[in-house]
């Protein structure tokens, strides 16, 4: 059973989302609030698998809240559900490490699709924001240094931090710092996601099917 927390200050929208989520037998709403100051504690107390987060909650800054929860509860995936389509909002949300960005005006089927993808570990961004996301990704990709890219390729091809340190004549600590920087820049959370990113961008070989 996947535990979901709703953070939305409009009660009518929150009730509608809760009703929609009851159509899936393996999802359960374990908490809800319209107060930004309550979200972090609610996510921790419920050990939520997913947070549906409105960026404009009273009592907080939505992006800062997402960053806080990402740090405190790394196991909780975050799907932003908002009416804000600005490039700056999408860019900031991606940088904060959210797992998805959905728009409120889209139909219920699309929201269910977004939730399913995010819970499966697949990043989701509304199709209406595809061009904006490409621009964000291009900007992020340009921020990766040559050394970070070199290390990313080695990580994606299965080399350990110790292997990479030996190959590049670096300390293991330096390699780990580069890896952490990569995850921060790309809003990724682990080596598996780094590998998937590298394969998707043609930087690494697709691992063989076992």
C-alpha cells in the first residue's frame, strides 16, 4: 500500500484529489493539510511514499519546503501539483529535487498517470511544459564540468568510487564529492538514477539484460 500525503490549501480541490485517489486500491491517503507549516511534520509522521505538493501553500515557500523534505525524507517522492507554468517555477522545482511537476488544469486521468509514474521512480513533467523542461535540462547539462561528465560515464558503466579514483588518480573522497555534485545538479537521488540518466543521454552502454 502506497502512503500519500496531500498538501493543498483549497479544500474543494483537496477533497477532489482524495476522492480520485480512492479509485486505486493500492493507494492510501494517510494525511492532508492546507498549511505549509504542517507538511514536513506530516510527511515524517506518516512515512509517506508520496507527497502531492501545491507550491503556493500559506505559511511556507513551496520550493524551499520541497528542498527541506527532500533532505529530511529522501524516501518520499514529491509530485508538485500546481497552476504555475512559469519556466522559473519549473526550473526551481527541478533544482529542488522534485520527482514530478503536474498542472491542476489537466484531467484526472493525467494526474493518476503522473502519480503512477512517480511512484514507479519515473520522473514526470506535464506535456504542456515539455519545451520548458528541455530548456531546463540544457541549462543543467551545460553546468556539468568535464571532470563530472567523465566520472558520470564511469559510474554508469559500473565502476566503483575506488575504481574511478584509481583510474583518474583522484582520492575516493574527491570522487564521492563529484558524485554528490552530479546528483545535486541533476536532481537525482542514487547511482541507479545517475546510470539511467547517462544511458538516456547516450553517455553509457545499456546494461545487459540478466
